[in-house]
C-alpha cells in the first residue's frame, strides 16, 4: 500500500506526514483520532530487499511484543501493532521529541559526568524492568537510547526491542539469525554474545551499557578494530585504556567501575542493572568528593529551608560548578544511590554549597520528598 498524508492505518490512526526513514524502517507522524493526540507509526522500509522481508516482519512483531510487556516509563510505549490490508506490519507508539544518544554524541563528542550519570541510571531502570520479565534487549547502543528534552530535563527512553530475547517464547527464527546485523551491533556486544550467542543472558545488556557509558565519557568506544575480526578479538580480550586517559575529568573510582563492568568473564561483572547503576553513582560521588577537597570552598547559600519532622537533621551538600558538576558529601551509600536523581530534582543548586535537611541515612529530601526510606530509591 502506498502511504501518504491521510492514509488510515486503523480506524483511529491516520497518517499526517513522514518523520524519517532508515535502513530498515520508516516512521510517520500520525493522529490518534479517538485520543486526539499525536502518535508515531513505524513501518518496514520500502528499501528492504524482498529476501530480508520475512526476517524484518518477525523482528517487527518481536519489537512490539517485547516493549509492550514492559511497563516502565523509560521504555518506549507501544500503543498498537497490526498488519494492513496488503500485509504490511505497523507499530503505533508514543511520539518522542528529542534526539538519540548517538546523535547527541555525534554533535558534542562526549557528555559531562552528571549527564552521563543520568543516562546510566535511567537506562539501568529500563533494563531492570525488562530483565525482571525475562526480556534481554541484546542491542543496547547510543542509537537505541533516546533523550527526551521536555521542560529542559533529560529523560531516557530505551527503543528497539527487535532482537530481544523473550522468556517463554520461541527463539529467533532462522531467517532473523541468519543476518549478522540483526544479532546486535558489534562494538557493543559482550564476548559471550560473539562466541556463544544462544547462551546470552541479561548480563550482555549490562556489558553494552558499560560500553555506552565509556563512550559517553571518553568520546569513543573502548574496543576498536580495523576489521570485524580485529574488533571481535579486541572485545574478547577485554583489554582497554581507562577512560581517564582520554578524559582527565573522569575520576579514578570510575576507572575501577569500568574494569568491573567490562570484565571478560560475566561472572565477574555486575550481576544486575540496579547494582551497576548504584556502583556508578558511588564512584562518581566518591571521585567528585576527592576532586573538590583541594578546591576553594564556595560561599554557603543563605536560602532558608523548612525544618522536617523527627529524625531529620540539617547538613550541607557541597555542589561543584562546571561541566563536571557533581554533589559531594555527605557520602553515604544512599547519597551515591541518589547521585543521578539529585541532578534531576535540584539542577538549580549546581555551583554552590546548599543547606538541606537530611534524613537519618543522609538522603536529601529533594531526591524523593515522598519517602525517607533510602533503600526504596533507585
């Protein structure tokens, strides 16, 4: 079927205009008539060879099924999936405004530590939700991490579950696995994903997030090669330069974090997305604390703060200014856990000492005013 403005995809979804087309898919802006809201509709690209069409249809269905299983704000929301009268499949999803992490890195080179911490934290939340349902993404990379910029606040959405491994479903069809590009993106694939792909589990996603984190801070991936074979050898050797060698603003504790995240043996890596994100926050906070120790102390804020109830006490949080701004002190485990969220909740406080009322475990109320239970924060 020829698509154009006004094409009725379903009784409630009508195409408005094309948004873009890649190697495998094309996306249209559409109007959901019943909801009176804009949505995005994804189709298989007309440029796909007929020999690959069956594999792409299987991938389309898998993408819709996997993402629809996961009820998490950091995963793109799938609203409908179906097949048009001519057999062309489509996915109706929420309309996202912003850019992919890949586009951001192409534009700016690398990210500052606070922004990178947010991406790691929020992507890890999406992966935690997926892994809890037995869904392994298998293609985490900057192009599949979308950065929303609503209200000038960074918010991550994980996209494209087209080659996801789903618990309780049949394995990928032969047509899909026959195409090497469909199994993942080599720079972000874990050693076991290259060597024994049928044995891949959720830890392959964690490896990929580690590679993405490295690229965000160093401006380049940790493993490279002039040929595909050379790249695979480099990944399987798991030898890489610490990111601080490319970016002196990366603190030493994060170099150690990468040694753990990108260990060749998956048993020696982080075992869950939550563990990985918490450790990243702890390393970032610890590194920022060490860096600020030698820096002149800025003047305290005189902004009055309301007192809190029993069990709360006043304390100071030092916040460094600059492109690598980061909260430091008091460095309790909960502070480290809340590192990324602190920037989401209180970006206006960057660059000075702020006085906050802290709970018994040192959690700033800005992170989650509704709860003073540190263990519940992720």
